């Protein structure tokens, strides 16, 4: 890189420095895919009753929540390609505006196939939004302590928003299952200030050295392959309670139309997840070899408690442990996979991470449905997932510690 180019990059960096306002906008944008996941969960039992006569409704209705996750899983890597090749800002703005239009479409739709198609479009928008917001957080806040702070706050913000969205969805659901879909219009409110406050970062602004800036790099598959598989399972365990809590509660005898009660219990679980994410900011100095086993272990414990403790108390107690583990898990996975990437491949790696995580979300109702059919009861299926999470905690912990010891020996 020439001295003139380096001076120009330094000059640009001096003029453009991300602060709290940019963080607020990116964190708010990150809430949109979460909104798509949880807003309508309190009315899923209503939707199941409304479409009971539709063939396959017992699988198709949960897909209203899960299909956007599948589309994120499929298209996030392509969004990552676009991010790296064409830029970040305007892809994000366009996706936010489109999200409001297709997200509110079920307000006017009455058929299950049409609603499912609108959710496909929601997933396309969410793939772009999640990939770009996460990429820009790492771009704008590249100093390690600051970056870990905002990645942790991303979990806190999204789960606090999930708490609010669940309560709001439950409250609006009293007026019918159509009503909660109006909330998707909030993305327009966030997109407008993004136009004026965000910018397209350069590689030097994003923290790369002059030698690294502009480097043509391949996706480091050998480094991220196993972490992506762990992320896939983490996406599955993360969304078990988000998607299934309402059904677990109804299974205790609470009426499906009691969306206020369902919303309060689900929101409490989401709030605990936010507390876990907030704790990550304080624990970020710990290695993934410690944080990831802790997160999966807490998830496993909570899900097993839901199995072994009967009734609503078991759901509440188990959700406390599992949700706190989920709050630690999401930023731990994200930091493990994405934080050390270069500017030139950051969008692609973020896209693949997003794909793995949301593929896990999409598989959640399918795998839980298969497990429930096999064992006969939902809470038993949830307990089996808890056992798997506990086992993975042990495997990941041993593997990462062995890798750390091997790396230390090579350095010596």
C-alpha cells in the first residue's frame, strides 16, 4: 500500500468513528430476526386451532416461525458474499424496508399457504439484516474489549427485545392472531436514521493493518468448520424453549387462548437469556474452552429439569438455567467464529455462521416433533435434548482444552 493511500485511509478513519448511536442502530437492527422468531409464538396455539382442518397443520403452523430461519440458513452465505463484494450499508437499508412490507403481509392474508410464502420473504430479509448488522459491529468496533462488549450487548438487546416482543405478541394476540404482525412495521422506523448515521467502512477503518487491507483471502474452512457444526447444534438448543414454551405450558392444562399467561412465562425465560448475555460482557476474557461448556451445560441442566419436575414449576425452574446458558452461548459462539476474521472475508464468515445458527433454529420444531412422536411427550423430548447438550458441553470442553495445550506446546 502506498504512503498516499495509507494517509488517505488514516484521514478517513479520523473523520469517521463509530459511537453509541451507531451501536444502538445496529443492535436495533439485530432485533429484527429475533422479532420474526418470537413475536407470534404466543399465538401459535391459536393458529393451530384456526388451521386445524388444513392437512399437516400440526407441522405447518410451527413453520410460520421456523421458515424464516430456513431461509436465513440458505441465503445468509449469499448475503455474506454480497456484503464482501458490494458493500454493507445499502443492503441493510433495503432489507429493513422490505422487511416491514412482507412482515406485515399476514395482517391481510387468511390462507396458510399465503402466510407461509410471506414468511419465506421475511427470511430473505432477515438473512441480509443479521449478516450485515453483525459484520458492521465487528467492522466499527474492532478493538477487542469494545467489540466483545457490543457482541455481548447484541445478545442482551435481542433477548430483551424478544422479551418485549413476546409480551407484546401475547397482549396483541388477545385481539386475534392477525394483530401481532403489525409490529413488523417497526423496521421502517429504524431504517430511516440508518440512512443518515451509518457508512460503508474501509478495511483500515475496520481494524486491518495496511498489509492485510485488500488481501484476497479464502474462507478458513479448517478453522471454522467444527465451530460451525457446534453453532448448528447451538442454534437448535437456543430455540427449543423459544419455540416450544407455549406448547409446554398448554400441556400443563393452561388454555391455549390464555396468551397473556403464556406470554409472561415465555418473556421471563427470554429475560433470563438477556441476563446471561449481559454476563458474557464480564466473562469475555475467559476462553471459549471455558465459556462454551458452561453455556451448554446450563442449557442441558435446565432442559432436563423441565423433564423431571412436573407441571408449570418445572418449566419455570428449568427455563431459568437453560435460558441463562443460552444467553452465554450466543455471543460465545459468535466471538469464537467471527471475531478474528479479516475485513475481506468477514461478511462471508458471518454469513456462514448465521446460516449454521438459523439452520439449527429451523430444525428445532422438526427434530422436537420427531422426538415427541417417538417418546410420546414433549417434556421428555426436551429432556433428551438436555442430555445431548450436557454431553456436548463435555466434548467441546475437552476438545478446546486439548487444542489450547497443543497450540501452547507448538509455541514453546
